[in-house]
C-alpha cells in the first residue's frame, strides 16, 4: 500500500539592495568592476576598522517590509554570525539574529487561477560575502583560490517565508511575486542570473493528513525560476523514493546541479556550523520611529495586487490580462501611461501583450530601453482608430517603430501607408474588379457567398492594401445586390 | 639644570614658544634618551626616528611662520602598538601581525598628527592587549623603569614605561579592563580611561569592542587635560562614539575640592589589598578631607561579580574580533595541506598562550547551549553593575579606590597562574563594564614601587577627576615620583 505525501516548502530569499554604497562603508555597490577595486579598509575588515550603517539600507529594508505587510520592529539590532571562510574578511558576517527589522508579513500568489496567502516569517538585513575562484573544483581540492572582495559588504535582505507552499509551482509563483514586488518598490535589481536575487529552499514531505513536519533538506544554488521549480520537482521525487523504500530523510544541505538535473549532498546537520551569534558591539541598536515607517508606507508606489485589481475593476481587463501586465512595474506603468493618452484599455492591453511583449522578448530588450514610448504607441492607436490606417498596417508600422523609434506619422508618411476610405475612388476600383471577374460574380449569384472574399482580396491587391476593408465590404455588397 | 626629557608638555611649550629650544632639539634629545634607556626598558616595538625628525622640522617651520599651533605641537609621544599608523608597522605585539602595515591612521593618530605631535614610535604591549604585565608580548617583555626586575603592568606596559622612563612626554594606551590604569599605577604615571564613546575607537585594533577605550599616559594632570583636548570627540567612523561636545579640559584644573562629595567604595577595600597601598589610600583620603572634600563610605553591591563577568564578556568579543587573523589577507600565513589546515597552523603558531586561552574561553561562552548561561547572564549582571554606579553617582561626585591590589610584581611571578594575574584587574574592571571614566594617579611609594590611586567618575565626568587629581598634585609631593633607573643611567 502506498502512502500519499504532502510537500512542504519554505523559501529563504536573498535580495541585493540597490543602494549606491555598501552597507557599512562608502564603497560603490556597482556590479562588475575589476577585482578588488570596490574595497576599502572597512569592507576588507582590516584590524581596527569599524562598521557604520548606511541609512539607505535601513530604509530599503523597511520599504520591503511594508510592501509585504510586515510588522516593522521599533527596536532592532545587528548580530555577528561567526564562521571561518576566506570570502568573509572578518570571519563573521554582520547579520540580524533574534531581533530582525521586519516580521510577520504575507503575500498572495495565484497558481492556475487559485489564490493563496503565503506567510513571511521575517526580513532581516545583512552584508554579502566576497567571491572565490578556485583552481580546482572545491576549496579543499584546489592548489589555490582567488578572492574578490568587491561584493563584500553589499547590502542584502533575507526574506524568510513560512513553510506554506505545497508544490514547486507555488514556490515558483511566490518567488515571482516577490521579485515583482521588489522591482515595484525599487529596492533591488532582482536579477537571478546576476545573483542579485538568490533563493534557498527548505523542502520536506509528510503523509497527507498529518501535521508534524517531516525532516527537511535545504536546497541551494538555484539560479533561475526554472531551476527552482526543477530542483524542487527532483527533490520531491528523491525524498518520495527514499520514504517509500522505508528509508529516512537526512537533514542536510544539498546543491542543485543544473547540468545533471539533480541535487547533491553538500553537508549534513552534524557538520553544520555553530555560528555563535551575539550582538555586534561595534553597532548601536536601531530605534525606528513609527512616523518614519508611515512616511515610507505613503511613499510606496501602487503595488502589483492593487494595480491588478484596479485594471480589472476600473478598466475592465480580464484577470489574466491584468496579471500579465502587472507582472512588471515597467510594463504596468507603460500601460497606465498609454491609457491616459489613448483611453481604450482593452486595445492598449492587447497591443502590449501582443506585439510589444513579443518583440521585447525576441530582441531581449527591457521596457525601459524600448524605443517605443507610451506617447508613440498611443499615437499609432489613434491613427488606427481614426481609420487612417488598417489594423494590418498598424502592425507593420509598429514593427518599424520598434526598430527605428520613429513616430507612427513619420512611418505612415514615408511608406505612403494611408488607408483609402473615400467611397468615390474606392467605388471606381470596385466597379473595375467586378467587371474583370465575371466568373466570381456568377459564383456569388449562384449562392457561393465565399466568392466575395476573393473579390475583396483583389481590391486590396489593387490598392496595395490601403483600401479600408470596411468600406470595401460595404461597397461590394451594395454593388452586387444591384447587379 | 634638569634635562629636557624630564619636562612636561606644558613646560616644554613655554621653551618652544620662547624659541629657547626647537622641536628638533627636543626630538633629538628624546631619541638619545630612547637610545640610552630602551635597551633595558624595552618599551618600544618600533622607533620611528627618521619620521620623527622630519616631522619636527615641519613643526619648527610652522612655528617660524608664527602659525597657530596646538599646545602639543612638536611634543614627542608614543602610541601603543594596537593603534593603526599608516605606513608604520602595527603588530599588537603579536606574531600573527608581525608584518602588518596599515594603509590608514586611527582617528586618534590623525588627531594627534593634526596637532603636530611627534610620533616617536610604537609601544610594546601584552599581545592583543590581553594581560597585566606585558609578559604576554609575542616579542619581549617590557621592564618597569622603577625596578628592572619587576613588570611595568599591562597591557599598555610599553606606553606607561615610555612615559615613566622619560623616553617620550606622553603616550596613548588602551584600556579594556585596566590596561591603562594598572600600568600607570605600576610605573608611577597618570593614566586615564575615558568614558566609553568619548574617544573614537576607529583604528584601535579591537580586543573587546564594548569595553575598549583609548586614553593618555602623562606625568601630570595638566598634560593629561591637554592630550584629552586633542583626542576626545565624536567620530562618524565609530558608531559607538558619543555625539557630545568636548569641553576645554584645562578649565577643570582647579586647585579646589571644597564640598566635593567623594565616595569610598567598601567592596574595593577587601583583604587582598596590600597594607602599604591601604596606607597610601588613607593618606589620600585624609588629604582630601583636609582640603575640604567630603569623603564617605559607599557600597556598590555587585562589585564581586565584575571580574567573573568581565572574563566572559571580554573573551567572547575577543573570540570574534580575533577570528579575522586567518592568514588569508595579511599578517602571518603558515601554509597547510588545505585551507582548514592553513587556518589552524597560522592561528596555532601566530597566537600566544594567553590569547589562545581567551579565544577558547570566549568561543565556549558563545556556543549554542552555553550562551544563555554565560554570555546572556553576564550581560544582565553588567546592567546591575552599571546601576550600582548610577545609584552612587546620584549622591557622589566621584569615587576613590586603590588602582591595584598590589604594587608591581616580579617577572614570572604570576605568568603561570592566570587567575592570580586576573585578580590584578579587580579594582579596574568595573569602570569598563559600566562605561564610566577612571583615572589612576601616583600617590607615594611602597618599598620603592609606585602606588596608584584610582578616581572613578560619572559618564562624561572626566572634569571632576582632573579637578581632584590636580588638587592632590598641588598639595602633596606624593603625586610625582621619579624612577632612579638604577643600572640604566
Ligand atoms: Zn568598503
């Protein structure tokens, strides 16, 4: 008899904050840069140096906290997490242990249209470590390792979820939602590939209907949403196999091997460090005024959930469309701006989700770098609505606009793409086509109504596609009925 | 005529201002003195002769141009070797930092350089400031200028000895549990541990961050006030630095203690205190009463816990502060088969016995399962000790105690008995735990060895300590002994 298992997943997400300078010194946080050039005595942990908190880090952490409904602590402090590793110049990481800056938040996810609330246990601030490059595979098997401390001291927030997720899809949805929110509130670059957004997962199985948590494994090194989902899928299978064969899960840290598509054991709990956390005596406690939190709350932009709700309720978009448009703040703002200039939300949404997103994807361009602006898109849609150009023409114009950045008017003029809607001149062309296609007329009169499509095609060909299809149809119907 | 090296900064200032001597003369004289006595005293880890002479010329030029100069301009001084000096080796008297040359200056060093004081060199100390005799230096012990057979105290033994032996006019030390005051007492000079946060710790190589403070060694109260004027003050590079204004401390030098309420903590007068020291202490009390002060016995009931909790808190912080010496980036590296063995070999060979002992103590106190019983409990008791001081300072202006239970002891006498060595800090540790200022001043001799009196003040109440000290200085001859330097001169 086989037992059915329930999956329990919690995520620990690290987001690099996009402050200009590091958390405890004034070195730049900029990504890249020659090795060991964004460093100073403080972030190198030279003897005698002391950390001084960058207040922007605190502000960004509070922003993140209020954006996911956290309670902001009015008293918080930094602690030292002690362990030896060459990427950690002080041999301790300044982090927060028992009094994090934010706690007890939540966010809403949706999987297949089903909504669910995921709890957020806490958010805390900490400093990033440096980067090591080993001559071999691991540090212990290497002849030498090179250390780059540019990233040392870049501010991070760690966002710890409750073990509320029940499938890899939910975990992915949570991660995507978190990314969207952090992007909206402008505190992080949220690029998983560059490591500015990182995620570890705790995953365990338990028999359906039981409440006691199973033994968990911690999975690391998942560098994309896809990797997160795949690693969790693999891990579920692995744990299920072990349990079904009567084995027990070992509490351990496992790393996701992207190439092989498997998770591999890194270290067991017995080997785990005792980090000997204690309050950092070099930093003073953080006292937060409720007024300041309120100020930050009021300065937040409209968040994705609220935006989506407005798009559905006020602008009449479908849940699905609103969901896609609000997934990125840049896209949503593009939409909002365009709608203020061309007040047909559904048309705007279709264009954004259609040609615009397609071309952005194909060319790997971000919204902010696109040559198409809301003004240009609105002007194009204006032309189409006026009947000046057809829908088909509009697509052609848009593609050109995307590449060159020219306005719709410029492109229409250059290509001579003006729609002919004048019944007089179109009437003449219609007459000529009728005259030249007696066979089709006969078919039509025999009841083969499809023949009209062929005639329209001929007219469009004659006018190089500039004829207004509506007017052509109307004229054809009239003239054919008079025959 | 007395030699220049005997004089204090404010006495020398008069000669410099009148043009009777130049800074270069002064530096040369002190370099000669170092040359002559330091072979025996061993106060210095590094003497920066060339830099000092060059610096003196610069100051002489400034004086010629009649520039506005600090009272300490051109005055030779020394720094404990745990204060970072740009381009000058800073070892903490540890093998693990044998070749460490900081790329930056500690804030106090910056300040003294701005005041045009002349850095003559870096002083020997107990390794990483852990010890009470300077026998724990990773290089050599410093001798007491009063008697080369006894220790100068520690951990700032080199700084204290350099001032007592008249190798420099003043020096800086650091005090975590008595490391300025105890050697000041042993060497017959003045040593002040300021209020926690009054002097920037930036650039002071940390031993126990919540206790460490930098302070001066001088030969009289006026010099002490002059050095305080230069090194005190808020520093944005140190988060624990207090954002307070610094008064002109020379204004506190009043020869008047009338009506001042001085508490005499009974817990400090235990059976472990040497009778000669008690005798000196009683004389001081009598003198102060005679001068109009009101001296009364007071109680600080949690005093007995100060030493045990100090030996939890300080090692705990040290175990973390000293973890960075791993051979990866600077200092000693002993190669190993892999990274872990490199860490182990470097730290095993780089640190001395006492440092290792405290790292182990501290690591243990912070370990999971022991944290609550040791570290957390120690922090709670620390709060009680602070409250003791708060309470007595509601009624009293300052407290008077002996600085140490004994005078300077012989080399090797306590080095194998850490507990008895730790007991030497019994009178000094509470001020560090409470963060309040405390000053040790010489007051008589016992069998030829100096005796120290300790004045403890309210937070930011250094002025009162100077006032009491200055008054004693003006009214007795016991406050300024001089070593004979037998066998040296
Ligand atoms: Zn830096």
